[in-house]
């Protein structure tokens, strides 16, 4: 399984971004998918998860601002991020459950 996140960039506080994650092996929809992030000098943390049945869970720090979704036909996982804050600055990754090898992340920088 190969995972590649993209769509990051520089955004001002209060702005929005949508991240995408391309997953090979047709795991999207057959495996729970999770977005993680790793800020400079910090450990990787989970951000949002979507189960195969479609239920979602979010870390308290992003609840109400981020939305995870999938497109099974395209094997894509999305993370819509609104009302971004400087503390959301991190490299974002996606992965499945159980974890596969970590793929390429995408850097999100929230700064004025």
C-alpha cells in the first residue's frame, strides 16, 4: 500500500485548505482511514478518522473545524480544514487501520 498526501500550503489564520490523500491497493472504504499530523518538535498525533461504516471521530483540537471524507471510487481521502490556526501548522499524513508504511506527507503552514 502506498499513501501520498497533497494539497498543503501556506494559508493565513482563519483560512481554509483541503488536503487529499491518494491510497493504492483499494483500501479506501475497506479500511478505516485516519489523518495524522506532526508539528515541528512534536510527536505525530491523530487528527481525524473515518470508519468503514462512515462514522467519523476528531481530535478535540480540530473538532468543528475539520471534516474527513472519502471517495471510494477514486481511492482518495480528504481533510477539509476550516478556521485554521497557527497551531495547525504541521506535516499532515494519512494512513489506514492497521497502519501501513508511512507515505509522503504534506506541509500546512498557517501564518500571517
